[in-house]
C-alpha cells in the first residue's frame, strides 16, 4: 500500500497541488492523517479520481 504526499498525488493525477487541496476540502478526496500531516493512499486516490471523473462527465 503506497502512501503519497500531496506533491506526489498532484504529479500522479497531473494537476496542481492547489487542485488537490480543493478536492480534499470540498470534494472528499480521501486522506490519512499521519501525525500532523495529511497523506494519501495511492489506491484510494485512484478509485476516488475515477469516480470523480465519472460524476463530472454526467453533468
């Protein structure tokens, strides 16, 4: 199970780090709190992103 930083998630999804922040705050991008920092499980991010894209296509 890969644990990623915000920078790594942004690179994986080819978006800005600001987009990651917005999606986390407003759209429920799943995070894991490790100490005082947020990290992301790679598999959870990819599943979430696939669902997020499908919702955007429907609108």
